[in-house]
C-alpha cells in the first residue's frame, strides 16, 4: 500500500510542514516504522515534532509524535 508521510511542527493551532514523502509499506505499522527511520535520515530544515500518515487518497490514518511511538493496541 502507498502511504504519504508528512513531518511537521505544531505550535498552538498552527502547523508547518517540513517534508512530505511517499512510502510503500504492507501495513500502517510498517509505514510508521519507515517514518521513524526517515525521521533520522531526512535532511529537514527543522526537527519535526509531529507526523501524519495518510493513504494514497488523502485519508488520515495516523497522527502523532514524530518519534514514531505507536499507540498501544487495545
């Protein structure tokens, strides 16, 4: 599945996108692991504090800390 990963900084109600990349991964969890790896390898103008993962149609699937912490399964 093709995912779009957006790294951004969030301050109050404002967001600033630092980088947006496409990533092919079999699951959302794999995409989040890929995003965590990209966090350490992309040359971004600032350090992002948040990331958003969307599907290829633009539907948001995950938004959370840029460190790649995946929410606990319930």
